[in-house]
């Protein structure tokens, strides 16, 4: 009934709206066919014919109603193509007292474009206080989508995967071959919307790569600090 973020399942929500719309529609139809039809076809038409300005006012009003209906449909059923912090669809997590903290629901992250997903990760790094977070993903990026530094000067090299299936070994092996040798990463991190295969997890442990699967991503997106989610310790402690 409810998805992993606690909101009503979209299919069930649609069915509830459909039932409500049918009930309201039936009531309106009875009302329209009994009383309103005569008022529109006879009384209102005669009024408009006698006063032409009414025609213009009715046309403007109808256009405004159509525009408002389009906005409402887009809000309830549209997807969010996140491109930057000013366009963030902020959804504070349960128990978070600060509504200004940037958070995302998992269904929002799923509906973003690949670029939007990378930008969302960049903005979450900025939320956590990392220095100079920057999205650099694109053709020829050699395995780096986002870069940032922590307060101790350590370089984070992050690759973001928004795949529908768990990420396999080939992608992680390529990332391991460039993150430290080519980019000089102190903390190589791979983020996968739908997690990783079991061989990938073992490979990452052996090569000291940090993996953020779906459950960890959800914690980070809902307000926890990146280092708390991944269990990364400060070097000054």
C-alpha cells in the first residue's frame, strides 16, 4: 500500500482518485442534465447574445481553469527532473526538525535524469559541508562524476550509477583502475541507486572502495551525513 518512503502507492492513489472522480461525475451529470442544461442552452445563451462582453470573460475564465488543472496534474503525476539546488523537491525526513535541510525521496532520485542524479549527489555533499563539490561527469570523465574535499583535505572521487539493476563487477573494476591511480582519490566512492552484486561487494572490500547501495543512499538522501552512512572516520580523531 505504501512505498519505501512512506507515501501512498501511486497506483492505489490513482484508483482512489478515479473512484472519487466517478462519484463526483455522476452527481454532476444528474445535476447538469436536469437543471443546468436548460439554463445553459436557453437562459445563458440569451444573456451572452445580449451582452457580447460576457463571451470574452467566459473564454478567459475557461482558459485559466484549464491552466490550473494542468498544473495540478503535473504536480500529482509528473516526474521531477532535478538539475540543481534551486529546483530541488525538498522532502524532509521523519524526525528531522529542520525543514530547510536538503533531502530527497527515493522515487524522486529514481525519476531524475542521469545528470540530475549526479547533481543531486553533488548538492547532498554541499549539504554535508564538503568543500568545492562539483559535478564533472560526461564523455571521457574516466570514472569520475562528482568530486569534493572534506574538511581535512581528503579528495572524494565519486561515480554515480542510476541503473535499474544492481551494478556488476566490470563497472567497479574500471572505477578502481582510475579513481586512485589517475584521479588521486583518497576516498573512492561508488553510488548505485539499486545496489551492487555480491562479487562487487567482495571486490570493493579487498580494494578499499566505498560502496553506497540503495539502503545507504536512502539514509543519505533522508538527511544523514555521508560519513555516518559509510562509516568513514576522521583522521584527526
